[in-house]
C-alpha cells in the first residue's frame, strides 16, 4: 500500500496529528463538536470522569466518560474551512496508521455530532427550541473540491434550490448532504424540530445581514423562507454542519447536528439568555447517545 507523503499528512514530533495535536488513544468513538473552545469545558462538566484535555489554537479536546460511555468534546472554531481540518484529522487518527503512513485495512466509523447555536428562517420555529438537521446546504463550496461530492449529495434538491432562488454564478455552487439516519433516530424526540440547515460561509453578508455593505441578493432570505422541496423547508442558518455531513459521509463516518435556536430571523425575536438552553441541549444529546 502506498505511503502517504509527509507533506500531505503532517505528524508532530510526539506522534500527534498536525492541528488537533491528538494521538489515537486520546480520541473516543463518539465526538461532540462545538464551535467555541469554552464550550468544551461546558460539555466536559457533565462527564463523570475526564481522561485528558489537549489544546492547540482554537482546537480544544477533552475526552472522558458519561454514564459509562466514552466521549470526546472538541472545539472546531467557526466555519467549514476549520471543519475540513477537523474531520480529515479525526479520520486520520482512526483510519491511517500514523507510524507507517498507510491506510488501515479495517475501516473504523466515528460518530460526529455538532452541538451549536443557530438562527431560524421560518416564523413558526420558537426561540430556545432545539433544531435537529436532517440535511445541510453548504453555501461555502468547500465540498466541491473533493471528487466524490456528487456521490454523497442530494443533487435534485441542489438543482431545485438553485433554480428557485436564481443562484448567482459568481457564488460557490451550493451542495446538499443528508445527516446520518442512525444518529437522527438516536437524537430525535418530542423536543426536537427537524429541518434543513444552511451552513453559510460568513456571519454577515452570506446570511443576509446588512451593516454598511449591501448584499448581492437582498431578497435571498425571503426566497429561502419560501423554498419547498417535496415538503422539506429550510429552517435555519449556522456555519459548519454541511462540511461535517459531507466529509463524514465520504469518509464513512456518521454525522448529525443539533442547534439551540437563539434568534428568529423572520419574527426578529431573540433569546433573552440562551446559555441555559445550550446547557439543556448538551445534557439531552449526551443522554440520548449514552
């Protein structure tokens, strides 16, 4: 089997992967992904025991146990560009022999669950509710750099969406990837709203916010709100799930995302204090995965 070159897979002197600074023994099979490094400590506060905490730049990882099950909580920072780093390096930890730099004969699947915050795009989604993404639309274009992106994408949804909103050719072509059905079944409940999530490649213009710069299409959010594909509506904006779903599916991992809705872009409502909602969401997700 051909050895992966050192320029392609950079390994630190201590045997850890380049950005995450993790070695295989540091990682649990179920990984909770959060954007904010400070939120790793919040997730870990639920653990019964903590094995280790490792940090480098915005990437902080704590591994421990909750109700007898091993979890890792890992911060990704903001955006799908960081997700490209995180998911590829997590896969390398379990599916590449870091000493020989060759893929392992036996594939291992991880469970990757993003817990985040989000803004709703439908007026009937209340603030402080939980949104479980069954699909994610990537506005970032990151997955388009990979050869197998069509194999994991809902191409009919993509085509219908681009036609409906009259997608501008100057923008990256959006991709649509389903979440893991296995994880959806585990996480779903009466307290979850399912929907289709957009991962934007920015917080301001790409999500239709106007400060001093006008957006390319001022009507885009209105069109997004009205779009319907076979009964599926677009429900919320965030900034990471599309790449998590896409890369995980191509690499053979299970991925899901659950967000606390902290604002509604249609009703202009916002949570008065979203931190208790996020804490409750973390506890709910850990319970359902244990």
